[in-house]
């Protein structure tokens, strides 16, 4: 009988081990993941063609600078919006709140009024500063409709991909739509 209890206890401990491993601290922190994007990036800003299901892209360059506080990030992006509009420049600021999960951002673009946003960030995967995934969510508007907005950024070495999805809140149920994504590679390397 003692052997049966010992075997059962050992089996219970083995079953609990994966759960304990999930509770372990991540390999990096959210702050470390955020600041690992410092530097120059280039690639495409892509929009989903809903009729064909294909992504259509325009060139984009991005520069991320972490200021001296190790928390605030200045992002400068430039993309070619075609011959009618020309190059569009967007400068944004992002700062992680002291709660460690809320990121306040604002973006500046000529001809538009800046808005302050508060995303809730979750580090959903993290192996090291070059391999991680962050999910950012907020309730806001998209296409002049109330929406839950989710941006998932995945860094895989020299690759940085951010997918923006929306779920409109003025309809029944939950249905996420892919809106756009940036597909970037570290510039110069």
C-alpha cells in the first residue's frame, strides 16, 4: 500500500511539474523586450485585401530610440503612400506605466490630431531579448466604430512583425479582423 501511495504521489508531482514551469519567471521582462527594438528597421506596412486575402505592402522605415530613462521609446516611421500623398511621417512616444502593464502612446502625423492611448501589454512568449511576443490591447475606435484593438508584435531575431486585429463592439459576438501589419527587418544587419 505504501508503494501505491508513493507511486501516486510521484505521479502527482510529475503532473504538476509542467504547471510549475509555466509559473516560472520569463526569460526576459516586458521592459527588456520593449527596449530590444531600439535601432533602425525597414520593410513593409501591409494591408489585407479582403477580396483576395492577399497582403499588399508599401515600403516603410522605422527608427526606435530608447531615451535615458530606459522606459520611453521614440518611434519615427516613414512610408511612401503613393504619388498623390507622398511620404508620410509619423512620430510616436510610448511609455510603460509604473504598473508594468499599461503602455501610454501618442502619435504625431501632419494634418491629424494626436490621441493618447493606453494599451494593456502582455508578454505572451519570451526566450531572450531577440525572441518574444507581446500582445497589446485596448478599447477604442476603428473605421469610426467602437472596437477592441489587438496588436501582436513578434520578434524573431532580426525580424519584427506586428499584426493589428480589431473586433467591432457594435455587433453581436466576437469576431476578429486582420487590419494591417508591419513586417520589418533590422536595417544594416
